[in-house]
C-alpha cells in the first residue's frame, strides 16, 4: 500500500467510524426503553460493512474496533464488568468487520457486472458479521446478564431472545441498506480504488 492509499484508508476509517457511532447513538436513544440492558435495532453496522467490502477485513475490523472503543470511552455503553465491556463492544463490533472475507469476490462480481452474485455476497458478508457480533452478545448475556432472565426461563433462552430480536432486525435492515448504497454508488468507487489491495 503506497502512502496515498494509506492516507485514504486512514481517513475513510475515521469518517466511517464517526458515522457508525452517530448512527448507533441515535438508535440507542430511540430503543433504550425496549432493550434496557443495552442493544438496539441499529444501522451502525452499515459503515463497517462498507469499509469491509471496500478495504477487506483490515478496514472492517479496524472500523468496528474503533466504534466499540468510542462507545466505551464516550460513555454510550452498558458495562457491568471489564470482560463484558470488551466482549459486548470491542470484540463484538470488531468481528462485524469480518464481513470483509467476501470482499474480493464481491469486487470481482461488481467488475463483471454480476448483480445477483455481488448482492448475494453482500448479504452473506453482512450475515457473517452480524452472526459473529450476535455470538459475542449472546455469550455476554448468559454470563453477565443472566440475573435479568424471567423466573423459570433458562438463561440461554433469555439471552437468545433478548439479543436475537434486535440483532436479526439490525442484520436485515443493514443488509438492505448496504445493497442500496452499493447499487447507488459508481461501481468504480467500490472496485478500482481498492483493487490493488487484493
């Protein structure tokens, strides 16, 4: 990666991290009463997915990591234990960036104008990132928030329902928005600018 590409990469990471934080902040205010122990239907993953598809896993993971760090530093977080804070914010959002595992195939599909294929890959990548994030929240819910489970309900089921409801909605909405953004953006913006990175 040459100096110009490094600068572009760092600028885009900063901008997309800030955008993701603002989107997550807005959704947190809206949905905090529905999920009082944290979590919300949010499109904060969209900027992470876009960075992951544009720059690969390094762009996605770094953007997600910085988003989680911002949430912890700026106080927009529910932390009951340091390990829980790491799991629910740093690790959970960093793993969203692993959607970049499909980046090379997505770019190739875009270059060959295979709409169905790149759309499928975009959804698969979003699913991978969302699933990995969900797993982090699910484990955290069992270990650190099990006391909130209704009497008689298994803790694992409580965590599955609590985290699954907002994560499923977040995945579906984010996947749709990512497809719309990529469709609206010039194909060369997504493909050629980062072509040499793969």
